């Protein structure tokens, strides 16, 4: 658990990444180096064979569209 910069911590055994309120703009870095924590989380999860949970009652349009296309699994509570 941590702030946006926690995504860059030097993990050696990462199994789960949770981005709570993934729609929040604070996950997006607009100055160089530009990145979105969601995209970094997905890449780190791929590298570590980890799972990612993008939690939100109101997901971003990008995340929702990817879920509707089957790129992400959409779980509704």
C-alpha cells in the first residue's frame, strides 16, 4: 500500500497489485517522465506473473472499455 510512487518500489516477489479508486487522476503523471500507474501496474504484473485489481465504483472510461472488450475481467459487486 502506498502513494503513486509506490508502483516503482523494487519488489522481488510481487503477487498482487491493487489500485483502489483507479479512476482517480492522481494515478496519472503528466510531467516527464509521463506515465499512468494503471499501465505500469499491468506491466509489472506481467513481469512478476502477478494479479492486478483495478478497484472503483466508477471505473475510468478506458478501463471500462477494456473490460467490455474482454481485455480485463469486469467484476461487479
